[in-house]
C-alpha cells in the first residue's frame, strides 16, 4: 500500500511549493528605443499542452464565451469592444496575454494571495485578461477594470499579478483575492516573476486594504502595511517567506530578469531584439550556499554537466529509499524553462509604441523560445495563419525541442542559425513598414508565419542529418582506410573527414559554386570535386547550400 498520508505530511511540513511560473520584463519611455513601451512575457505551463494564436475582431462570439458578460459582469454587456490579438493555451477560452487596437498589452503571472483559500471568488485569472483586452483604452483603465471587477468577483483559484502597458507607461497590479495594490512605471525597466513585489510603494490600492488586514489580525492598528509581506499566499513565496529563497524559482527569476533589464538599459536604449533575447535567457552562473559557482554558460538545466554528473541524469536510483518518500534533486529554474513537465510553451514581445507614435504589435512565439522564432501580429488583422491559430505550429516546434532535449550544445547552433536570421529579417522589415496600412500588416504577418513553418521543417531535417552523420560513421568505421572522425569547422559547413591526425585545413571548400573536399589532409592539399571523391572513397553526400551549406556524407559499403 502506498503511504500517501506520509508523503502529504512531508510535503506540508516542508512547505514544498510549485516551481513553475511565468516571467515578465518591461521597458518604458526613455529607457527604450524611440521612447516605446516594450513588454516581454514567457508563458510557462504543463508541457503536454499547446499554445495557439487567437484573434478577436471586437465582436461577440457567443459560441465560445456563452453568457460571460452577464450576471456580475452585466455592466460590460453591449459595450463596444476593441479588436485584439493574443495567445492562449488550447484548453483555455481566454488568452494568457495579448495586445489590443488601443495599444494596451496585458500579461498575467500566477501570484497566490492570502485570501485564495479562505474566500474563493468566481472568476479565473485569465478572465481578467479578456476584460482588459476587450475594453481598456489605456493601461490605467486596465488597472481600474481589474480592480473594480476583482473587488466584486475575486479569484476562483489562484490570484494573479498583471503587467499592463500602453504607449506612455506600464502598470503592475497585484491582486490577492478581493484586494489589490498597483504601481506605475515610467522611463524605466522592470520585471516580475510570480511573487508580489509591491511593498509600501503602491500608487493605487483597494480602499479597505489596511482595514481588512487589521480585521484579520495580519497587522496591528496604526502599523504600516507592506502589501508583499501581508497579502502573499503560500504558493510562490516571496523572499521573506520562502524556506530557501536562494533556490526557489520566483526569486531566482525575479533577480535574473531585473539584472538583464538593467544591463540592457545601461548598454543603450532597449529594443525589441533585446526583449527577445531576454526571453531566451538560460542558466548562466549560479552560486550555491557554500559559495561554489556553477558555470552553466547559458545551457538549459537538463543539458548541463552538473545535471548529468551530479545526478546521473536524474533517472536512476542506486538504492531503494530508506524513508517513505523520494527526495528529488534541486532544480534551478531559468527564465526560458525547458524541463520534462513544465516548459515555456509561448512567448510574446508587445510594442505599444510611444506617445508620439502609438502602435499595437505583438511578436508571438509558440514553443520554447530557444527553439522557435517570433512572428509579427497586429490587433486589426483579418485572419491568422492557420498553422498558428491551430495546433500545427505548436506541434512542429515541440518536435524540434524534444529532439534536442538534453543535448542543447549539439542541436541549438543548428536551430539558431536559421531562426536568428529569420528574426533579424522580420525586424528589418517591420522597421521599413512602420506606419503601413492594415493590408500590408496582414500580408507581412501571414508571409512571416508561412516562412517560419518552412524553416522549422528544414531545422528538423538538419537534426536528422546530424544524427545520421554521427550514427552511420560509428557503425561503419571498418570500411575506411583510417578511422573517420567528425569535425565542425568554424565558418565552414559541418563535415566528416578521414584523417589520421589533427585537421589543419578545412575538409571542404567551395569554388565557383562547386564543392571540393580533401580527405587525405596531406602536404599536397589535393582537393577533389565531391563527385570524384565519392567514387574514390565510396560514400554518399548531400549538399544543401540554400540552407546554410550543410554538407553531409556517409559510407555505403
């Protein structure tokens, strides 16, 4: 019989907390290029789900929302709605994040509050996203919509924090059950990662925020209220509540995101490309409690030597446990999450423009950011590319990530070569098309999405070719005069060559469009046309110059 009660007792006594969660970072006004408001949000959810793009043209969709705007939300019924574009998990009706035609973006983060268990409300956290996107014409109005609705409806499960941006500023509203506090940001950078960060520095709050806390015995009469300390729940604990604040995810990600944004701002005005880079941040340097430094060098947890060497890959038990439960190894959580059970399965960079040049642009990504790329979307679009409004794109980039899982160093350079060039071209095209009409925007988004699907399939093909290159040579070494080895030549294609010593020259060169190879690596530098070499040394070859000069060949004897 399983000792369920014993396991639960252990979990409760040791205050185990959920380590999943989203990360949001932002830049406003003078901190950004052209004075724009930029927000990036990584959506981290169960790895068995999919993200999709969703579009609202500002009209009611009775089939999907039923009577949502009725009852306690009847004040919204019949009110004119604003078109928006966003991203949602396919099991949810409301978006995880989005931006509307007024340039108002909203990104949510699960931030459990102290009231969640004692007095559950009736609305889910994602429902508030939909209300703001449908009706808010400014970030401040978005705060007011959430605040007024939360005071009546509360949160049915877990409370949320919301980062809301417009062309002039960013607002952060942290809600705990039926109570809230909000803070405004202008001409600065910032970040949020699931734990409350507003202390005594709010700009707006619930009218009874302090009186309610006093009535519950959380503060004394006349005591200054610290929202973070008083209203935090037992989920994503802030640094004063967490039993191990040096490893728990929300604090690690909060500090890392703040560090990255401060660095970006110090280096010059923050750009859309900077925000995309932040979304892909992996583990860098981590200091353990004893002062030891772990050098991860931007490598995901499951691909690090620390994971493999210290925990033997985390898959094996050497001995049966002596206690009635299994202890799990420490998992250090990065901004771009790629684990077996939780992943960053969607990301977006929102550009609300500036006061003089407002905009409403969403660069949306489905999949893990390090193995996918951003496509531009616009709130006034007529339609979305079907691969991204459905499941095709999400499944494609999931397959890419799963193929590379645990072997980041081997596969990421192949994907990055294709996707980074794609994104650079997209950003150049967006700059050139600034101020273009909606039809231009629609065609640009559709064409970018279509191209990315093609690139994704090419990347998968390259992954399989890479596997063949390793596995086929390993099985058929006996057919060569010398032991074949695999070489990655910097600035050259990936090649396989026969050699008895160190490679001192490129194995392959291209002259007037034709490929030549030298398998001897002798002093005479005899480069043969690839066809002649294949006949002499008995191999097949594939040359792919249009996809980055990836050159593969293998023995066939």
